[in-house]
C-alpha cells in the first residue's frame, strides 16, 4: 500500500496555480491505483515540510507536477521535503528513508515521453474543426513550442522527439517571452513570421510559471496585440494549458510505476491513531476546528462554518463533493483567493455532508496538516523550526535571514494575527489544542512562506493588504 504525493508550486496570489495538481490528484483518486493521493505545494498548504507527516502509508512516491527540471525540483523541493539531496534527479528517482517512511522522489512529469501524447491531444483539440475537413492538415502545420531553450530542457527534448516522428511540417522551439506584456512578445511574433513556412502554426506553451498566461485567450491577446507586422504570417492557433489535460494523470501513473515496484509497506500506526482520535471526537458530539464545525448526523458528518451553527439546511448552499469543498475553501466571502487556509476568512453560507471515510480528506482540504500537527503537539511530539533555520533553508527568500527579530515580529503582527495558528516556532505557548476543546488552538511549527515573502525584500512579495 502506497501513498502518492503530487507536489506543485502553488501561489500566494492566484487560486488557479493549484488547479492542475488538484485535478490530477482527483483523477488518480478516482482511478484507485494508489490507496492515497495527497497534494502539497511549495507556497501553499499543506507545505512540502508538512506533507510527509500527513500521509497514511510508509511507502511514499512523490512526483513534482512541473514540466521541467529546475532549481526548484533539484534543490528547493528536495530540501523542503528533507531528502538531503541536491542536483539532478536520476531516472529511477531519489530514494530515502525519512522518519520511518520510504520516500521515492521522482523527476518532473514533463520529461516523460508520454508528454508527447498530451501535446498531440491538445493540438488536435485546438485544430478540431479544421481536422474534420482535412485529416492531413498537420502536414502543413508548424508546432511552435515555447519554453526553456537549453539543450537538455524538457521543452527541447519533447520538441525533438515530435520532430523525429514527422507528424508536422515543422517543429521549432522559441523562448517563452515571460509573463508580462511587452517587446519580447513582438519579437516572438517576428520570429514566428520569419521561421514558420507552413500555413498555420500551433503555439504550445511548455512552461509552469505562467498560470493564467497559458490560456489561449491570454496568448492571443499578447501575441496578436498589434494588428499586423506587415509581412506574411501563418495563421496562429493556441492550445489549452498542458498541465490540466486529463492525460497528465496517466503520465504521472506511468512515472510512478516505472520508478519502482510496490513495496507493500506497513500502515503508519501514528497516522491512523491521529485520525481515529479525531473521528471519535467528532462522533461523540460537535467538533470545532478553527472556523469549522463538524457535527455527527445519522452516521454521517455535517460540516459547516461555526458561525452558521443552527442555520437551516435550506438557508445554506450544500456542497456535495469533496472537490466542491476544496474550491469553496480557497476563496473568501468576497471571492478573493485565500493564500493560507488558516486565515480567519473561511467563507460562510455552505454546508457539506460526508461519510466517515471522507471526513479526513474534507478536513485536510479545509486545514491541511492541522490535524496531524495538533495531535503531535498534544502528544509533545511536534518539532518546531526557528525562524533563522527556515529563512536560511528557503533560498528564494534569502534576504529574510538578514532581517532583525523586530522586523519579523512587525510582519507577524500584521499577518499572523489574522491567522488561527499560534507560533510555537517563535516561542508562543499553546497549552491546548482544538482536540481539548479550544477550537482556535492550532500550532504553527514553522514560519509559512507567506510570512517569509512578507519579510523578504524579494520574490513573491506583495503588500499584506493585497494578499489577504
Ligand atoms: S507564520 Fe503566521 S501566518 Fe504563517 S501559518 Fe504561522 S501563524 Fe499563520
């Protein structure tokens, strides 16, 4: 029995950044090849530091849901997971035993040869109407792959392989112009006009850090910003983002199966004990966790915002699926993205009903890693990481290690006071947990990336008011 962990970049600003990882996880859960599929993010929660504490089994396969290998997959992710590995990940992955779990950390999915099928499927979607008229159309079509142009990059590898298959008139790679409007997009259009000799070109963004930039609408808006270049140009077509195609789940499955044979590891008894404690507590009467109320109801559990306690079923919108709950919890009452699940901004006006088997995932969606860390804290087994160690480890926020304790406290005063958690990493005392009847008593074992970004002068920095 194995746990599969899909990890992504995540974002402090955009709810869309986690979409691809979430969709892929949902598909793999439905397919049932793994007993458990868990999502984790660098910039969102559950974080990479937390996720191995939340998995159920001792045999854990971790796949970065990124298209290409980079510093992120070869250094940052590996460090955050505690793998003690730096540098390129071999084809068979990096295998480590961490806290009694055997962890198999694999290469990003974009390097797998099956990605060519994902690209072809997206191209066929983009040209669906034209292909109905003329099946041989691809022979007069150029594929323009936008991405990293270094020889070993995933974009180059996949483009080369597609070129060798001879399906298209041309396959060329050009640099991704970057996620901001400007001259690089005009240069890209000029390059396409100069280098493409086919009647049409399909634009394939092979990039991870673009999110909303990868939609056909955005690409068309920036690439065709000016009416004409005054030269002959091919007709441009745009694919939907690769990351959200349903075939990506198959690529991930192939990667995991090829990387190693199932080990049939033991169940993690601590994990089971933690969740049993929560289920027993919820079955015995209403359980309050943060802003969430879980009430037993005829063998099921009614889950809602604590401020909606006592409201009639008719007055609340019922969420029938776990995915519906995941989506709802990611936005506040105004529709703004909630970059941290434990911010005191959980929306109201909904209710969800789950069987006992689904309650753990529902609570993980609402409050990732909170149950496991709270149970560990209650058992005096939660280890915390001081600010200096976190800031030094998170290389993207290097300048955070240079700030004074007073500056950290200043930022924490603005951000952490809006969060349910208590900063045990900063010496704050938490003598209870939600399990002993204090709903808001949730430990924070390590500064989150949102606080790091607020303190740091670099990276994903936004004014606090803009991110909450
Ligand atoms: S560092 Fe502050 S904002 Fe971040 S999770 Fe901990 S308490 Fe919440």
